[in-house]
């Protein structure tokens, strides 16, 4: 398979990882309807991420993530793979929410943490560290002691998709996890950074479900795009920022540079401040 060769091994069950949010008794969603039910019924963030981390609603994604976790890439053949959905991670009361597309087959699907274990993650965490949003410049795996500072990371789709391309039905099935997580952290949230056009498109339905007044027409994605959003249930505005995804294609070609990423996260960390008084595109 495309994942490469490696030694086979059993999948690690829920509760078998350091800092695993789930356990044997965590309820498992087996359909899109059950995702909506379990996401909407999670009373706490801890309960929600536990349920996210064991979801089996999308057969194609379940089959792919587990095949990759068993076959493994040759360079990681001696490592255990997470092989499950990647839950939201970071501060429980974040000022900044970082939204990505989906975990990579040998990145988050291996390490158990979003944007961890591949070059995109290395690029991203180095910037977060320089901007004071992460305690370390690298992220290795779940349980490594890394910590985000007043920030949280989520993916629009929680399972690694073949060719990094989720199908529309898979995106829609996963959407209640994103909406429920956004709802639980919205009270403290001031900035959302969407990494790439997929995340930009995915965040709008979640914002609407959480009581945000949405502009019409929907603003187009571009690097550095900013939209101020009013939550009908909270007094403060939230700033939505678009950012090119730190994929290898973008970073290798110079479409995204360290300085460009730093500028986005410096802006996010400083908001609100004197510089927010100017016009917003």
C-alpha cells in the first residue's frame, strides 16, 4: 500500500496510550447520526475529546487509518501508531483556536496529536514557539510534555484521509465534533486561525451553530484575510484570520515562509490591541 512497508502489530485500544482521553467505556459513534448525538450530549470538553478519539462513523477513514497504523511506514516500523481520530488538543480556555484540515497518515495518525510528527507540524510548532504560543519548538507525540499557551488546535476532519482528501460526506459527518468543541471554548475565544481553504470553509457552519452572526456573502479565503465576528451569546468579537496551510508544498516553494507564519500568530496573540482599530478586509 501507499503507506509503505513495516512490521505489523495490533492496534492500541482506548486507554492504552499516555494521556489517552478515552477508555474502554467511552461511547463510540458508528454513524453520522451518532456523531451528532454524542457531540451534542458531551457536557465537558474532556468528555467531548474522549468521544472524538474513538469515533468510527466513516468506514473509509476507519479502514485507511487502521491499515496505515498496522502496516506502517518503513522509517516508523518500530513505533506504535495511534490509528484513531485525533481529538482537539491544548488549553481548555483558549484565546486562540487553530483549525486545520485533517491529520496526516504518518503524522497525527501515528503520534496521536494534530500537526505532530511531520514537517508541516515542525514548521508550525517552531512558529508557535517563537510567538510565545507553545512551550517548546517541537511536538513529538501525545504525552511528550509540550503545551500550548492560551491556544487550542483542532482539525475539521479528525481522521487521516487517503491522499489528504476527505470526501464531502466525511467532512459533514465530522462537523458536529468541531461545532461542539467550538461551543465549549467560545466564552474565552478571541481569535480563530484557519490553516488553509478547507479549514476556512469548514469553520463557517460551526460558527453559525454556535450563535455567531455570519456575514453575507461569505468572505473568501486568502492568506491574511480577517473577519470580525460577533457572537450573540458573548460580549466580545472574535477575529477570524486566514492563513496558508504550512504543507510541505507551500513551505518548500516559499508560498509560506517562517516570517509569514510568525506574522499571523503575532497578530493573533496581540489581538485585541491598538493595531485592531484599522479597517478589516
